[in-house]
C-alpha cells in the first residue's frame, strides 16, 4: 500500500482517487448551490 501511495499517478485504474476527486467536486458544487440559494 505504501508503495502505491509513493508511486506517481501512473496507475492504470486510479478509481479511488477519482472517487475522492468526485466527492470533493460534489461537495464544492453543493456548497456553491447552498450559497446561491441562501
């Protein structure tokens, strides 16, 4: 696991990273929407 983390973004299937990025993006979007709505 440590080897994978230390390795650069060369994994053929970085699904975990993608998921995390999507979550962050969703969070930001929700935050913006709330800001606009309020």
